[in-house]
C-alpha cells in the first residue's frame, strides 16, 4: 500500500507512475465526483457503523474499475488491491471484508480513498485538453 501522505505535487516525470493515460479534466469529473461522494456522504454519514459506512463508500467506488472509466493508473492499482481483498470473501465480499476491520483500519481506508481523490485531482489539474482514450 502506498504512503497516502506522499507528495503528489511532484512533476509527472519524477513520480513513479509507470505509464499514465492523459485523461482530460472532463473525463476525470465523474471519477472525482464518485470519490468525493464516498468521502463526503458515505464515510461522513452519522448513521450506521464505521464499517457499514465504509461498505457504502467502497460500493460507490467499486464501479470505477469497469472498462471505459477514466481512472489514473495508481488509483486503479489501489482499486485492484481492494478487489483482491474483497474477493477473499466468497459472498458479499465488500461488506464482509469491511465488517472485519477495526475503527483504526476504517480510518486507514478513509485515508486510502482520500489519497485516490488527491491523485485524481492532480491528474485532472495537468490540463490535458485532447482525449487520447475514449471514456464514458
């Protein structure tokens, strides 16, 4: 798992991103909305347990790994790591995995989602104006 406090303000050539698809800000807007909603609505809710709120947030962002979604590569890597964890539970993997987490673990997962949001915001701020890869 990456250090979610890392400086994502480094120029793209100095980051260890591998190959990054240059998405436009418009292409990344639905991803940003989904990540913000996970943080501001699901995880910030006052009802339910921390684990149930995390389940809602994870469910909201799980769709980002589908084809034709604009997601920066490092964010997609984190989603894939989550899917691997969820898949270790046969039925209802997201909720079952969340239920096993402590309050501290839920906070770490909130930090992971916040890190995904910051990475996506940084990618949107790069200012690409031409769509290289078509998305929804």
